[in-house]
């Protein structure tokens, strides 16, 4: 049986060697033609040659992000809630960071709706503490502190808000919630497309996380977000398979004990938040 598998593998290798060899011959011949006579037709014939020889592989590669997108959504669905009545209680809500403002200076609705969703969970007694996690790249860009400030304005007690300043990516936020803040049962708060990826990461790592869907943004923004999310899920699978670590860990902080950031104040300059 092992011999047969080896023979099949060698046969596939020979087949692809011939395929690549034939593709190279056609490509070099076309390049020679282009050099002799530059024309739009000759230039555009190069990608057509690649498509001719590797159309099956190209189709498969194009479908991988779509398949991953659907798979992650389906696997995470049973752990994601849109109703505060149905969602189970957890001590901690992990709010995934984003910028407060868009590049044009307008309000970022992703940010606004996540803050409102976290407050709703807190107000209705579905969580006791809120961990805001995001990017803090320099003094004038601090997602967690701005999230914290807005939660306080809504009525969340400062001592109930914990701040993770090293949530540079979704993977970092989820891993640090466990490794730094010592939580294995928590409620993730973001929009549904983001929650699917975050819950998938948490469950893959053996964490008992659920998610609560913040109100979604207008349809046009969701359409523009989809290609980016597909790429993010491909990268996520690679990170999980290669056991990618968070960029930074540091000392542990036990939620429910002394809160080292409860006296932090607002930034004076909120204008440089530009991510989505």
C-alpha cells in the first residue's frame, strides 16, 4: 500500500514538472514575441498562458478563501448570540478594538456599536467586568483607552473596566485574555463577521468563549469588508496551524482584583484613529 502511494506521489510530481516545463516554454516564447513586437495583444497573452496551463489550480486557490470563510462561520455559529436573553453569563466581556474615527474624520460605527453592545451586556447583568483590547501604537493612538472612556460615559464603573494595550490583532486579544488576564470563559463583543473569527480562534485554543453580536454597519460597508475578512481568515488558519503567539505577553493581571488602570484619564487628542 505504501509503495502504491509513493508511486502516485511520484507520478503527480512528474506531471507537474512537465506542466511547469511546458508553461515556461510558452511564456519565454511569448516574451520573445513581445520584445520583437510590443502590442497590447502580446502583453495580455502572458496571463492567458498561465491560465491555460494552471486553470484548475487557480480555480482551487480562488475558492480556498470562500471555503474557509463559510467553514469558520458555520463552526462558530452555535457559540454566537444576538440576544442578551439567550447568551449565557460570563464574568468578563472581551471587547475587540477598532479605531473611534474613520480616515475622513467621521465616526466609526464599528467602534460605536461595539461599545453600546458591551454596555448592554453589563447593564443587563450578563457580564460583571469589561476587558477592552486594542492597539496602542503611540501616545496619540490608543484604542483601549478611548473604548474605556466611552464605556465610563455610558455608565460603566471604572473599576469594572480592564485595559489590554497589546491587542494588536484579534489573535493577540484572544490569547492575551487567557494568558495575561487568566480568563478561559469570556464573552467576545464585536460584529458578527469578526466574532466568527475570534470565537474560532478561542475554541481552537481550548477556551470556552462565546460571542455577542454588536449592531452591524450599513450594507455597503459590509460588502467592502468581506474581501478583507476572507484574507484575515486565511491568515488566521496559517497562524493557528503554525501555533503563532501573541506579539507581547507580560505580567499577569487577575480580573476582579486590583485594577492597575482604573485611574487612567482620556486622551486629549482623539483625532488620529484611522483603522476599521
